[in-house]
C-alpha cells in the first residue's frame, strides 16, 4: 500500500506552512518592490534631475504627469497581477493539500500529528529567518536611500 | 452673498436621502452581529463601492483640491499614496486577516495572542486614530455649511452635521451604512467628475491649466511692470491656441515656480521658517558690526557680498541691512532646503502608505466579504474606483489657482479648502444657472464625503466602545440587548466628543490633519498587523510595547505641531492655544525636529518594529504554544477548513 509520508502535502506539517508563507511572501514582496521602487525613486528623480522632471509634456511638468496621472494605472496593473497570481497560488495550494485530504490514512495521520503541532514551535523559528530577512530588504530600501 | 437656492436644494436632498436610507435599513437589521459586520453577506460590487465610499473622505473630496491649490505639486503625494496604501494593504494584510476572521483589529489582537489584556491596549488606538480622523471631517462639514449659509459661524456647521450623523448611526448601524456608503461613492464620483468636465470644456483642459503656471507668456506679461490686474485677463497660450483666463495672484499665493516645484511650499515650510530666523539673526549681526563698515566704505565701491557663505565677515561686508539678512537666508536655504524637503516627502509617503493598512474603519469592511477570493476581487475594484476618483480633485486645485486666487486670502473655513465647492459657480458668469447647479452638486458630494467617513468612523469607534470596553471589560455578562443600547449611547457620546474636537481645528488644512491620522495609524496598527501576520515569534509583550511606543510617540509629535500651528492662528484659536506659541521659535531654530514631529512616520514606524523585535526576543518564552496553528489559519487557503478545525479544538477550553 502506497502512502505518502507526512511530507510536503501534510497541511499540518512545518514544511507545508513554511512553503505556504514563503510563496505568499515572495509574491507580495515582488509586487511591493515594483511599486515601492517607482514611488521612492520619484522624489530622488526630482532631487537629482530637476530640469528633466520639469520638462513640459502636454502642459504638465513631467513629474506632475507621472505623479498626478500615470501612477494610478500603474498601481492597477500591480494589483491586477497580484490578485491573479495569489488566487492561482491558493488554488495550487488547495490542490496540493487535497491529495492528502482525500487519502483517509493520512487524515488520521494528521489528527495524530495535531498535538505535535501544538508543542513548542521550535522548527518554526527557521521560517522567520527567511521571512524576516526578506522583509528587512524592503525596510532597507525604504530607509536606506 | 446670499443663500443660493440650487446649492441648498442639492445639499438638502443628499442629507435627506442619507438619513432616510439609514432609517429604512434600521428596520431590517436586528441582531448585534448585523450591526457590527452586516452579516457578511454583501456582494463584491456593493462592498467595493461601500469601501471606496468610506475611504473617500472630506480629505479626498475637498482637502486634496485645497492643498493642491495652496501647495501645488507637493500635495499630489497625498492622492497617490492614498491609492498606493490600499495596494500595500492588499499585498500584505488583507488576505491573512480575512482568513483569520475576527470582527475588528482588537479581535485580531486578542485572537492572535490569546490575550484579553492586549485587546484592551489595542482598543485605545481605535479611539485615538478615530478621533484624529474625525477632526478633518468636521472641518469639512463646518466649511461646507459656512459656504452654503454665508455668515454662519464655523462651529454651528460642525454641531449641526455632527448631530445629524450621530443620530443616523445610533439608529441605523452598519447594515444601513453599507448601502448608504455604496450610494455615496457614486454620488461623490458624479459630483467630482461632472463639474470638472464642464469646467475643462469651458476654461481649458488639465494640462493647459497646469501649463499657464510658469508659462513664458505669462511671465513676460507680468514683467512688463504693469500693476497686478484686478479682473480677468486673456492671453494666448504659446503652445495651445485656446484662450485661457487667469487672474492675478495675491501676494500670499506661492509663485508659479515654487508652486510647480517638487519641493514646494508644503515640504520646505520648516526650512523656510528656519532660514527666515537665520536672516533675522544676520541682520542683527550686521547692525552690530556691518553698519560701521558700510559707513566707512566709499560709495560706488562694490563690496564682496556675492560669495554664498554665512561667515560673519561676509555679513558684516554686506552693503545694507537687508542684503546681510537676505544673503544669509539664501545661503542657508541653498544648503539645507532640498535635503529637508526630501526627508519630509519620504516621511509623508511612509505615513500614508503604511497608515492605510492601520485605519480601523477600513479593515472592518474586509470582513463583510463572503470569502477570501471575494475579498481580493473587492480590493481590485476598490483600487480602480478610488484611483479614478483621485485624478479629479487636483484638477479643481489647479483651475482654482488660475481662476479663483481670491481664496488664497481667506482664512480657516473661507480658505482654499472650499475650492471644490465654490469653483463651479464661476460658470454662472457665462451660463447661469449652470454654475449654481454644479456647485450644488459638489456641495452634495462634500456632504456625502464627510457624512460617510464620519459615520464609518463612528461605527468603528462605537463598536470598540460597546463591543470591547462595555461588552468585554465592564460588563462581560451583558445581554445582546444591553449591548445594543450601549451602542446607541456610545454613538452619542463619541459623536459629542468629535464635535467638540472638530470646532477647534478651523485653521488647519483638512488634508494635513488626515495625513497625521495616517501617521499615527502607521506607527501603531500597521506594525502590529504586519508583524503579527508575518512573524511567528512575535510575542504579546513585544507587540504591545512596539505598538504603544510607536503610536504614542507619533500622536504626541503630531499633536505638538498642531498646537503650535493653532497658536499662529489670527482668529480665536490663536488665543486658546497661545501657550504653545514659544514652540514656534523652537521649530525655527530646529527645522529638522519640526519635520520629524510634523511627519513622524519615518522614525516612528521603524521604532515600533524594532521594539517589537527586541522585546519579542527578550520574552521569547511567552510565544504562544499554538503559534503554528495560528499561522496556518492566517495563511492557508480557506477551502482547507483549518479555521473550523481550530475553533473546534478550542471549544472545550
């Protein structure tokens, strides 16, 4: 009888949670970086290239056109991409987990594992490492420039 | 000026419809849960409109236009960051929080850490942020009523509008608000866009209106040494043959170059004040040392005053007192103005982008979606709905600068904050009574704006009071009926306090106050939500210390700058807050500190996050034992049913 070991598809396992959070965080950070880079670079462009940013385009200054008009569609594109990807991500996570749920053996398996999951979450510490340093990347971007 | 019947009629209809809808739906909402989260049965389109309706406050409708008019480019950061902030909320917080399924932020705070104590701490900030955010709404109300009824004191408008909304909330609750706010979004959208299109068709489009500022032809006209033109003047735009009207700017208005500058009046205010103080200092120095030198100097010999330094030698060498002051001022500005303005800009961006995620009344709305996917689709629509809206208010500010520069001379409720209301009236010159009708429509939109946001805030704050303070802390055994009664009493109580606070803030700009409310949210709730969702090792103590320290620091800093600004007011508020006048001398001597207090997000947000990390590391033993399960509930897709499993496991305890 073939039975998947309580590995990547066990929804109560440490590795499932870790991959779940890592994938979600990666997507969120990629999207956040896209708009943060644009948003935070604009004041710098105003600072270091004032003549360029004051160029007239349809009567606006270039920087006015970017900030007052073009930024909104840009934000929509990021939101649209994020929502599509995150819904796809959730669906694939559900698919992954269903393989495990549809197998009654592993269902009981997960029940017996539950008490474990309530123990001191020592392995969980590792996840933080990943998530936290990634976050730190963002904060460096925000404050370090 | 007398009461315009069209304006009165439109405003009255908006108020009447809002109140009627509130009363009507009050009949259909029965249970306490109905009141708090509208039964989670709201459709995507309806909910997206309602969220947008609530989000677009008086700051968006009136404040942005007023601030673009008074500060130019600087003010554009506000609408853009309001929209980007929503994106940030979507990326990091909306999904997990929706899955966790708590009614309010305090619910989340308690559920995440299993700590009723933490809930009490978290509730405090619903009230802090809420009150800070109601003040600009009240200013919007006072300004609008003072416009509709010329001669009416500002505070009467605040009391009147505050009383109507408070009554409406006490009787209608959240269910009514969802419907009313969805309606109000479309009312606001219509009210801001239609007058703009008509105004642009008559007076020239957005680009042209921006373009006449700093236009070569205009500069040439002004440099011909004519006196400032009293009325309208026509001149041909050099790139577009359309004839644009522009009126002469009063001396109080910022010059074209300053207004268009990315580091304009708003971001450079602190530096300008400091430079003026340095100029004065230099003049004193000149009085002491330079006057004698200038007297000795033979007339006609040019002194070496062009070197840009502030050394005492160059001050003493200046030919006149004014030159000495001016040189010192310019030298200081050349060195410090732009870096300080850049810092201000970044702090503002952080405050608004992060603060959106921490607004108590916005987050509650996510729970009114039937499921997580619907919550995401809702957010996409919200992004589009508010993004489209935010293109329009700056156009009012730009056209207002060209056509209604008189407002630069107005104070408080008579200043630039009312540009959205008054600008369409200009059309009466050509097409009466179209101007009055459009002005009536924008007034109706303004009513929709501050009424919807104020009632949303009132529901959140009253919910916190009835649900948390009364239902959980004071009388844990109270029946639903008792809580409902408390909801009504609480609404009246909080509405009353908001009205009192609102009557103090007439001299402050609407948008500015909202920015500060965002800064407080950014330094308190945002770090809490962000870290609690993504960092498993956050402990209750860490979260509490970080949130309290960041939030209270930001609150005190923002309040200090508001007090010092109010002390500068020439009206009655200047006398009330006269105690804080010496603070302005301190700001002049320390422009950096002023910026850091006026826009505290740049240090308060990292402070909160660092404290959370440090204290959590120190109290690592108190990490909740089931933190992995909590993380799973936050992050695993809802179809897996982990939440039910979790709830079942916890029932027996």
